[in-house]
């Protein structure tokens, strides 16, 4: 077993110290122990404080001292100290959640992982981290394949799994099983990185997709685009909310994800040397999230968007406000637009599952490719990771005006004027 790593700590002469950058300030305080398990316990006890980014440095230090003093008197939390192999899944997940909530997770992702972990311990028990074997993972996978959908909703939450299965409840989908096992696998990757395990028993165990990811989200054809953009909403601007007009157009002409567009603020629409562009970034709100670091990018505004008056929408928006005035539902700004677009396209006779808002992204990619745009430009516009050292290591080296020339090669198969 590799040497145990305790997050947020350093060692000096064998003694563990809390080592934390907090709101751009540096905090270091002794944990007064040489025992990694005891250090783990103390960091674990600090979890509720560390999850509150609004606490001041001085208040944080006072609370740290109080907890550490109490920890000394009570001999710490009642975790087993004999060996790190006795660490339970619940204990490890608590620290994992605390670290990820500070560094990576938003509220929605945290909620998904909590539900996944509750499901994991329901099926395999709160066993020790070290006892999770390939055999247990196989049994866990089989249990997931017959796991009832909406397990904790409505009348289902008061019934056992056996009762729900006997009632013939519909099982969760294969893709849901894949997502669940992916989250658990990420947890075990973290356990390996922290030295709690030598291997990840979930590697290679998720069920295969019945279809390719691309086949699940098909691009829109030109006929589809004519249907979508030839209704009074687009020809006469007969809409109730301006996002009903602009989000589909932005989806087609930028290839941005729906949530990326919904997160836009006035200051995210910028200009450089006469070229207007969207600055896609997670800044401006603690719940803003992007899919990956490569999703941070600059997307030139297509000349058609400018011609149709998008800049007037930007100018009418107050600084600091979301461009389309949307509110979050379960941390997601795109919840209402997504449901609206689903109903809108269904009313036009378009498929429910394979052609969705995300299909605009695939559509732009295909049209850029057909127009002869270089793959590096396409990856930069869509926020895909670049391949190779020239573009990948140093970030974007493609000027926004060059990207603008590429994106302006694309056009709708109808006129909106």
C-alpha cells in the first residue's frame, strides 16, 4: 500500500499541518499529530467550515482552533485508527465530497454524487474501502441493471427494493447505469490518488452503450432547420420571451451548449479590433459551471446574429445580470428553455430523443467541416481539447478574427429578414 496522503495538509518534521489557500489567502496551522489517520480525522472534522467560502480568514482560524482543541480533548472522531484499511466508504466519501465541493463541484453535481453514494451503500453496505473487490463490483452492476427508476420519489421511497421489483417497477436505463458507475469510478480514482487503494475495481466495468454517443444526438438537417426557423417566432419575432428567439439562433451559429448560453452576461459579449465575440467562462456566479477547462473559449459572433440585432439585446441588459433574465431551477439556468425547446420541436414533428437543443452543436460542427474549416478551428469554436503541443499546451493561438472568418462560412438554409 502506498503512503497515505491527507488532503489539505503538509508535513514538517513528521507533524501534519493544515495547508490551505482560502479566498486568495494562505492558512497554515498545526494539526498536532504525526498519525495520518488522526490528521485525516481532524481535516474531516473541519469539513463543514471549509465548505463555506463566505467565512472570513480570522473567523475560520478561530473555528479551526476550537475544533482542534475539542479534538485533542475527545481524542478525535471515532474513526478506527488501527489501519487505514478500516476506513469505511462513508468516511472516505465525506472527505471526497468536501474536497470536490470546494474545488470542482456545484450544487447539482454534489447532489448527484450524494444520491449515487447513498445508492452504493444501499446495495453493497458501508464496507471498508479496501474490501471493495471486483466480485462485489460485478454484483453491484447487476443490482443496478434491475434498480427501480425514481427509487426515492413519491410512494416508492417507503418501499424496499424487493417490493418495488415485485411490483414490476420500470428499471433505470442503461445510460443511467453507465453514469452512476462513472461517478463511483471517479470516487475510486480519487481513493487511489490519495493512497487509500492501489487500484480502482470499477475500471472497465461500466456497461457498453447500445449505440454510439453520436447516434444519440443527431444533427439537424437543412429541412429540420427550415422547420425550426420558419415559424412566427423567428419570421415575425412573435415570442413571449426573447430567449425563445435568440437561444436557438445562438445554438446554431455558435455551437455553444445551452447552459453556456444561459450563463451569458452583458460583459461576456466583447469586441476586439472590430470583431464581436462571446467570452465563454464560468465566472460571475459560484454556480456557473463548464464541462471542462477546454470549454473556456472565445466564439466570434456570426455576422447574421449582428444583422438580426443581437447587440441591441446586449446593450439593453444591465451589467452583472444574466443576458436573458433566467433563474436557476436545481442550479440549472437552462431548465425552462430546455423544456420549452423540447415541446417546440415536438410540435414541428421532430424526433423527441435524437434531435434536441444539443443537436445545434453537432449541426455547426458538420457545416464547418463541409465548408472546409480546419479541425483546429472547429475544436476551438466548440471548446474541444486540442490535439498536439502547438494548440493544446499553450491554449488558443488562433486569433478571434481568424475564427470569425471560419464561422462566417456557415449559413442558415433560409432568410430571416
